[in-house]
């Protein structure tokens, strides 16, 4: 069975500060990993994905994530937070090759303050 | 590309009534998924289709829930005899599964409130 753990249900940063959202995965096979963002009362938007190519993945809105197999991690970062980044962020895993469904973490709510 | 479309966006129903949600996937996407999301939680997988075939169902999908995808195009999710515990957002997603991967795109969701 595969799973993801997101450490920290709430993260607060100042505008312009570094954003770091943590995700650790568990999978019996090499995984696909994803980060999605959800704004209030909306669906999920794909930020970026890892599919066994480059371990450093760049996504939209200035976000990036690094796949570290030794640490079973896929943390999401952004060098400088903006007010519009305030949202809920979900890490998800699916099985490489089948990719039949996503298993999500419980999410991290990012708050950006002035 | 008009995105994944879901309707209705909001539904309030009395306990015991039946409700149906519709999902129109991105055109040419062969896979269609249904997820459920409750407040403060991540989306939970319910079921998915490859074309018109329903390939997997979660144990979360009780016998009161039924999903169809006739002709491999739009899909419906019906909940019979609704219970208060069914209150959630129901998310539909679609993807084009091929040898290079499978990126899943989500719709805006359909909120269900059972009173």
C-alpha cells in the first residue's frame, strides 16, 4: 500500500520568505509524486509532478520540489512567498507504471502574512 | 480544452433522498475518477473508469453509491438514501493514460450537504 504524510497541517510565513512544505511517502514500488494546490471552494490544480526523470522538478507559480529516495521525501519549496500563495497544498502518490489513482496526504494550509 | 466540468456545484438534500452528480471530462481523456473530500482532509479515492469500464472501486463506495460512464464520455455518481455522513465535496477528475504517464486533472467539485 502506498501513502503520504504531510508534516504540519498549518504553515505560516511572511510575504517574501521561503516556503517549505514537507511530504514523505511510502510505496512498495517506485512512485509518481505530485503536488496539488486548492484554493477555497475550488478543485485541485496541479503544481508539479515527479515521474522518475529529473529529481528536481519545477512547477507553476515558482514552486519546485526535490525527490529524495534515501529520505522518501518530496518537499515543496518556493524561494519567496506571495500573498496569492495562501491556499491548501496536497501531496499525492501513485504507483509508477499503473498510475491508476492518487493517494493524497491530509494537506497543509499555507498562510502568508504581511 | 475546457477542463473537467461538474454539476451541480452545490446540492442541499434531505436525508433519505437520492442525488446525482454529473461529470464531463476533458475531451479525449480515457480515464475518469471520482474522489470524495471532507473538511480538513485530503481527497479520498472512490472509483475510476477506463473508457466505459469501471476498473476499481474503493471500499468507501458503499452499495448506496453507484457510478456509470456510458459510452466512455460523461459520468454520473448517484447516492441513494443519503445520510448526513455523505456530506462532502465530490471531485471528478480525468486523465489520458498512456506510456508516458498519467497526469490527473480535477474539476471544481460538487458540494453535497445532507440535512
